[in-house]
């Protein structure tokens, strides 16, 4: 005879004889309703009052939400069911309490007394502004997004925003959300950034905005727009990126600023050519690198490298023994240096309170103190990697002067005359910003300190001298603008025509600048007014801090070491703790509808499929893979590969693809011109058969070669754009590789074979139905050409008017898609989102339903 425990076990039933969990469904016996509701456990008779009390206690624990017990020890042998009792009438107070909503379901209160006390004391805004400042902080953050300036359908997207959505939103929601529901940000170049006068939550919930919300989601998926907080768009603009420059994004995840930098370098290139510039995007955690890769893959660029390092220890990959040997070979880099460095450091993130409501509860003044030293170290490493004459932008999404002005002052103090803090008041004049603070205090455990000497000895290893404005400069020759001391009481927005260098007689009532001839004893001696503070109530956004630094000469290493000895009083375990906290920092540009954890789950699922990825994924190295001679080219590469795998555990090495037979076969099959160089531009991370081959720019190739020479110091998580992928077709194709849609825009202008030209009707049908039999094409000639083509991958180009083949091939931006010529059908190898984009902007079909992603996980299914 078998016995059962009649209890909820989270869909797992138990058998007394077998004592092993069985997931087979067992019919539930009839149980009184109130017994089932209380999750009562059936026990066997005879039973004592002690057992009854134990069972009652078990029911209370279950009702309270604690973990349920699997069984009751010492239960009697015979099964016994207790007759149900009539339910007791609840006490009035208890019933009233249950009728009220649970406190756990209520939104967090937007109050924090310590926060208000701290920033009132720091006087980040004037006293008469305080109520307006706090009022805006408690309001939802308006949604903002940016249009990709290098996308194919830029004019069409801008036209829809201006003529369709802007007018419809004004008619539908203007009464509720203001006169200008949708408008461009006045300070962003080209009117490419837009401000929506309602929050992301309101955007999702309002039925009248459903079509606009779907538009944002789809365009974001294909890379035409990026949903990003307005203030987060500012730092890359002050980098002033020029053509051909090498750029480092030190703390890049989740990647919206990196995407912005990629847009800039692709805008500056000549039509039809790859940019010569380079972006290296770095982050500390592998999981955050996955998110970074996912968010930048929409750019389809060959000029990006994603790395996985501590920002404060980013390698320089130097081959030269000293600076005199650095530039011996002008053709090849001798060490890793950058023209531009974006140093958007981890911070307490209280500038994101409008969207991160949980911060109201978590915030404390110690958060800024804990990040200070890490921020200084990261920024100093950025200066060290910056070329002479280069520009670095230091930024945080924090309002805390300990994380902002104190860090900048310490950078100037350590670097001496090697760097200068730039005045950029003449740039982005429409952006309302305020000067940096000159005076602030440090709070520790509720106590305020104006100088480091005031700090108790027991806390001096935590509260550092560099946190204070009065810390003494170690380089007396550094230019000090003592005649202009910023008064922290007098922060007012700078007008578009305000130039701080031309101001001589400003006081705290007119401009926030004091013309005192005597420097305040507790104020900084550095021109920190050149820093920029963006506060929420000036332009209805978040808070941000930005400082622009230019490198004038190489750093004096002895000077840097001398200063760092006085600052490195912090214990080692505290530094480790800070590094762990970095992954939990508040990120001001988190995507609208996705949290970081959700993105990681999607990525882990996507990496299990063979669907197209246009950047190299981070993959686990297999222990039993044999290294192919054809893959490596020679035996020496095998030694390098094994050393690399030992050094960077868990990430496959980057291997130059040198199989000449395969490359010649690809070139011959697709008719690739010699002017499109493949030599040294193809890489793979597969250790056998090279399933995916990626194309990299010349600038990326130079960095890879330098990295090999210095012993693989750079830990590369991703690079390049996927150009070719091995197929498993049995149609008799003479080429083992097919084209990837991500790399088509780069390769197509140089292809002379495997090209078909379809009429608008047939092109539209291919996008809609994906697979079409040769005999069913509207243009019989096109069907005959497709049938006569040898099996394998091909490119179908939209034929418009009387355009001839030669003009199409020379056009760097035609409408073309990758297809597979099967036995009797033509199959499209393009994702549903990309097909929807082409249908909408070329054919005006907006009702196209994207197929379920599960039906398109394996493209090889269409070509096998």
C-alpha cells in the first residue's frame, strides 16, 4: 500500500515507498477546500495533541511565506484526515489590514533626508532653487532617443518623426503631457536626438502611443535608433572625434555611448570606404561585455574591438623601451595610444534618481567616498594612454563633488603641467550647463570635514586627502586661476553666449563667479569652473558631470609615483570590494524595456543557436579540440594559441585566417575584386573548420599584430563583422562558405559574380514570403536566371527603373539581400527585423508581421 503527503510541493509529488522525487502526475484525492487553501499536511493516526500543534505551527509558517517542510518527523503510521473546521470570522483590524495593499507592492517613497541634508550642505544649487530641484527629481524621467546618423534610411526616419509621429502625438496627448509631446533636443547636432514629454512607463501603458512604441522598438532592434538618456549623449560630443582617430571607451557597457562613437567614425569616412578610425570598448565583467556586444552589433562595423580588463590596469602593449624608440616605425604602432579617451567611470549614480527610484532608499553619503579612489585610478590610466595633444572626457552620472570636482582636481595635481582642463563653454551652446564647484565638504558617518587634518586618525585611511578641495598642489608651476573662484552658492545656468574667460566682474547674484583677489583658504586652486554640471531642472533631464582634459606633454612618472604614495592608504580588501560593486553601478543609459539581467538571459539563449551574429561571441574554449594546420598556417601559431588559452581562461584566441585554398575559392566564387583586400583582414575564433570568418579593418589588424608581438596582453572578447559562414548544404555548392548579411554592405561594391536583379514585385515577395519557387516569380526572366545559377549563396538586388548591372555594382548603397539558390527555390537569408525594415521604408508596407524567432533560429535549415 502506498501513502501520500497531501501538500503543495511545487509540482513535485512524493511516494513513501520509493523516497525519490517523481515528476509523474498523481491524481489528487478529494480534499476539503479550506484544507487545500491552508496547505495542510495529512498524517497517519493515532495522533496526539503534540502532533496537532506541530501541524498547526507548520501551517502558520507556510502561510507566512517561509520555506515549507518536506515532511513531519515522527509522524504516526496510519493515515488520518481531520474534518474541516468552519472558518473563523477575522478580527476587524486584521480584515482592514488585509484590505490594504501590501507594503512590498507599493512604490518606494521618493524621500531621503540624508540626501537632502548632504546636497544642501554642498550647495549644488542655490537655496531659492531647492524646491524646484527636488520637485523635478521626483518626477518620471522623460524618454529620449537618438537616430543613427549613418543608417541607410536616415531621411525616411527623420521624416516620419517630424511629419507623422510629432503631429499625431500633439493631437492625441498634448493636453495630458504638454504642448510639445515630441520634439528634437536643441543642443544635439542635426536634430538627431529627440525628447518625448512622457516617461518610458507612460509610453508603454498609453494605448494611443502603441504604434509609436512599436516603431521605437523595431528601429532600435535593427540599429536605426538608440534609446538613451539625454545627458548620457553629451560626453561623446565633447570628445570632438575626427577622421582616422583611435578612441578608447574605458567603461563602456551597456554600450550606448560606444554606439554613438561608432556613428561618428562612420560619418567621417569617405562614401564606399571603410573608416580608418578605431574604437576599443572595454568593460570589467564578462557578462557586461556580452551586453556591450549585443548592443553594438547593430552597427555592423569592422572597426570595433571589445576587451575585458580592469580599466585602471588597461594594457599599453608597449614595444619600445623608452619614448625615444616609440616612433621608429611610423607604419606600425609601437604601443597602444589613443587620440580620444572616454572615461565614464563607475559612480554612485544619484544623477539617475528619476528613473532609479530604488536609489532613494539605498543612497548614503559614503557611496561617493567609496568610489573616489577607483575613479582617480581609472582616469589616471586614461591620461597615461592618451596621446600628447589628445582629449579625454571624464564623466559621471553623480552629483557628488567627491566623485566629480575632487577627482578632477586630483588628476591635475598628479599630472602637473602635463595636462590642462579645457574651457568648452563655446561648444554645444544650446546645452544648459553650470560651472563646477570650487568649494565642498566631505561627510563621513554623519560628521562634516573641511580639511583632511580634521579627520580622526582612525578614518584617515578611508577619507583621503584627495577628497578635499584644499589639498596642496605638488606642481607649483601649474597655472592657477586664483582671480576667478567659483562660488558654490551661486550656480546658475550658463546662457548660450556665456564665455567664462571673457568675464571680469561677475558676482554671485549675476553669474556664479566671484572676482575676489584673495583665494579662499578652503577652495581649490584649480580652474574647476571649467567643469560642467548638468542638473535635472534646467532642461528636464537627469544629472551629469563632465570635464574635458587635454594632454600637453608626457606624464612625469616620478611625480605620479610620489603623489600616489600619499594616497594609497586604502586597504587591499576594500579595493577588491569596490571592484565587485562596479557591476552593480547605476547605468544612465539602460535600454528602455530591458534590464541587464534580462539582456544576459536573452544572450545566453541566443548563443545556443546558430542564428546570425555580426560580432564574435565570447565562447568557452574546448579542452579536446585539435589545432588544425590549415587553420593556423604554421606550427608556431599553435604555441601562441596554447599560451593565450592558458592566460585568458574561458575566451578563445583570435586567429588570423590563412587558409589560402579557402580564400581563393571564396574570391573566385563571388568574383571579389583585388582592390578589396582580404590578406590579413580575415580572423576566426574557431579552432577547427573555421565555422565563422570575420572581417576587420586595417586599424584593427594593426592592433592585433601589436598584441601578438607583446604576448597577447589584450583580452579580446569580440571584434570585427561577420563576413562568411560555413554552410552544410548538400546541393552541390562548390564554395564551402556563404555570405553574411551583416557584412554585405562592405563586400557588395566589390562583387562581380553571384548577383541577380529582381523586379520590385519579386523583391517584395522574397521579403514577405522568404522562400519562393523559381516558377512562381512574377518576372519569368528572373526565375530563369535563378534556375540557371549554380547552387549556393547569391545576392539579389532590387532593380529600379532602367538601372543596369554596372551602375548597381558601383553604387555603394543599393538595396540588396543575401539569398540561397536551392534545388528549386530561392531562400532569403535575412532576419525578420531587417526584412520588415526594407518592406516598410522601400515598399511602404507597415503591417508586415515578423515571424517567430524560433522559426528562424537555424538558417542552415533553409539551405540544407
